[in-house]
């Protein structure tokens, strides 16, 4: 049984099709999903969606694209207050995006640090987005780790080996999405080949980044097996071994989430 550790089921792409999405995921062997919050004002809807199934969890956080849209600066206190809901198992997604740079860099960094502090206080993992910001992401993680360790995952990993090594050094995990299957992702595959299996997760980041052979379609959790298969091929192991390892890793990291009794027997 697989876990889609990162998807966006509250996005308009899924309106009117959530039951179908969940049914197709179950048929594909995807037992659990985490739907990710990107704006604080969206959290109520994200939680309501997660409450529709015992196999759905969610996070609370502000994507770096949307930091400048928040009426008040993002604070650890605001995140922690909202993270008390039983369905909220993670913080984010947060981090740095200097590719699109839709929010000022200073505001992105301040929000990133607020999420890290909330993770440090609560033990809930941060979900880190980093794009075209390897150096700055490493700097912030090192500075914050000196103040105290925090759990987390680099989601939809596409960065260089230095980011992966920094994450592993501080106990974070690395999550892989459909990009792993893309023809032009040879450099990424070389990095992933050297990463330890016990620190890897899989995800779709749906509705984006549909894996081969679904490129060009709306992505959805039912497609996460293609990511797992690509990872299995890189590691020279079976897809079943990848499913077992990445699912165990998910529940180890997101320890507030609970498996159904039927899945632990």
C-alpha cells in the first residue's frame, strides 16, 4: 500500500471529482493521502476535505508564492493554533521559490523560519518547497538547526545533492514526485540513486507533474505508483519494497497520522 505524501485535492482541478479520485487511488493501491494547505484562509476547506475520509490527512501552512498575500506576517503562534486539529499532521508547504519569486525574498525567508520554529515547538514536520534557491535553503536550514533540530521533508525534490545531504544531515526526509520519470531528469535520478531508502517518500504534487505515461494529463494520487516504480528501478528492488519502505517512512515522519487497524495486521 502506497501513500501520496503531498497532493492538493482542494484545488479547482478536482471540483466534482473527489469521490472518483479517492476510488481510483484505492484501486491503484494508494491507501493514504496528505492534502497540502497553501494559504491560511484555505485551511477550513482543506480540513473539511480531509474529514471526508479516514485515509486523508492535511497540513497547515503558507506556500512561498502566497506569503505576500497574507494580511499579517506568518507566525509560529498562528500556525500552532491551527495545527491543533486532529487532521493536521504537518506544517507547510513552506520554503523558498526564487524561480517565480511571487513574494519578496525577505518575506519568504521570514515565513520559512516561522514554520521551522513551529515545527521545533510542536514536533510536526515542515514540508519544504525549494526552487532555484539551493544555497539559501541550505543556509537557513543550517542556521535553524543550530537553534534546535526540527523534523521535515523536502517535497517534490529536484534540487542538487548538496540540498539532499543537508536535509539528511539534520534528519529530514526527501520526497519524490513524477519528475523522477521524466526523460530529461537524468541528473535527478543520479542524485536519488545515492539516497538511502529509509529517508524517502513518494508523492504526486497533483494536480501538477503527472508522471510518465500520464504527462499532459491532470495528475492525481492514483498515479503515485508510477513514481514508486521509477524509484524501484533506480534502487534495483521491487515496487512492493518501495511501497513498504516509503509508507513506513511517511508514518514515522508524520507521526500524528495513524494507520487503520486493517493496514497494520
